[in-house]
């Protein structure tokens, strides 16, 4: 019954839920660690939590469909106009709305091999042709992606940093790429992990918007801001693009609790700083652990890291589950030798590394 593009879809595979594994192993959920969904291991910001609790008092009213307070806070933070912002139920929602607004079944959509799984998904759902450009050193080959643009191309997705590889391009590389993309082709610069980037050479897509009217920058509150459950993301673009996106998105796509928490967390600079510090230390701890075990990994700019555990990684994934440790297999991304592990708290990283060493030892 479903239309052609939808029939061909394979569903997005989320990380295995903690409760499910606890039941399977007969353990208490508190004994399981989940490093599978690139969540923030710190737990929520106190400011976000108390704003969310207060907002529950209004649960019988519809949310502010325009998200005024959150848009105002974002506009101030980034020095943009509120009319440039589109809010989404997670940035996945924004990615999907962008595809629905600008792509039809005759179009092509360009993205990279090993890029975030939602790009092919939203492309296929429309019945458009996804063009997966071979990666270079696990990262986007931006030159090859620009070469892949044809008259049919409506949209290019660039994840910077990319999930699941953690690869990142510098500001110069992104600008050189944007210079090559014709103005009628939209470029989505997905910066879900940008808050973890350190150093001036990394791009802040928002600063490029004036120069490239065909650019849409997408960001999220799910990662460094620690609000994954509440589903809040946004895009910043030209007002003309935002106007179209805002016509198509669901009128109340971000709920009252999420709006309140996101607005409050933007005031919690200390939480963001802590998120960055914990992440940087965790990445280093994991990398050192992999070095000790002689495993290669893809250096990551995100809050996760893809480590090569050998073929098939599925066996090691299962062995880790038996130790109560949930990570993410990435065979679906075409990376059957890797597992992706999200950065946890120091003791979680340690437990994962211990379990990995045991799993590898028993795999021989
Ligand atoms: N983009 C990338 C690159 C991601 O990794 C993710 C989360 N896995 C998202 C977008 C979507 O995040 P959310 O919908 O939670 O905002």
C-alpha cells in the first residue's frame, strides 16, 4: 500500500533500550550502561530541569506554536533575526521538513557515504534519488560531493562533525565547498555536535549565512545541551527559507516543556562548559584505552568514537551486551568492522573498556 520510496525504507535503528537489556540479563537497569545514542552523560542541567517542571503546570494548554521565547533567546545568542529560525521536534524533524519542502520525486539529494542515517531516510521517503558519495579517510569528500551535483540536485547534506565517524572539516574547507555549489541547490550544514568543537579553524555555519543564501544550518539541544528526550532542534537560514519551513512544519511541533527547558538551558553556560570538559576527557580516556589494546579508531570531534574491533563487530557487540554495556553497531552504515561508542562519565568509559578487553580476549 505504501508509496514506492516508503516501501524501500529500512527503519532508523535506535540504540537498544536499557530496560530491555536489563530484562534479558535479569539485571537491575542501574547495572546497565548505555553508550549508544550520543547522549549527554551528565544528566540534565538544573536550570533546564526546574524550567521543565514549572512548565508542566501548563500541560492542558497548547504550546506557543511560534516558540517565541526560545527563538528570541537563540536570536540573541547567535546575532540573527527570529525570522531566520525554524524550530523542530529534534533536528531530525527539521531535516525531514527541509526535504519535504524542497525535494520532489524527480530530485537528487547528495550526501556522503557513512553520513548520518536520516539523510537517506528522508530522501527515500519522498521517492527522490539519494546520491551517496564515497568517503575519503572516513570523512566527507567535499570535492567529490560538489562534483556529484547535477541539474537534478536540490539538496546536499553535510554533517560537520559527522555521525558516526566523528570526522570534521575546517571552516576553510566548508567555504571552499560552498563556493562550488550553485545557488539554486540548498546545502544543509548539520552541526548537531558543533558545541564540542574547540578552536577557531572550525566553522560556525551561522557566520556563513550572509555569504551563502542557499545555506541552512541545523543544530540540536540533544547533545551538548543534554535535552535528547525532549526533542528540540532548530535551523537557521535566510528568512525566505525559514518562512517556507515554518509553513510546512507541524504547528505545535515543539511542546511547552521542551520549549521551556531549551530556553532555560541556553542560560546555563556552566553546564555547556562541563559537557565539553567531560567530553574532551572522555574522548582521551577512550582513545588511550584503544591504544593500549592496539585497536584503531577514527579520531572524533563529536561525543562518540568509532573503534575498529574486527569483522564482524556484531560478535563483540553481543559480548558487550552480555557484560551489560550497550554500544552501537554501525554495519548499517557500511562499517561492519567498527562499533560506535558514546563518551560516558569516567567510570562508564572504564567499564566499557574493561568489557571490551574481555570481549576481545574471549573472541580470541
Ligand atoms: N544530525 C546528526 C548528525 C545526528 O547525529 C543526530 C542525532 N543522532 C541528529 C542530527 C538528530 O538529533 P535530534 O533529532 O535529537 O536533534
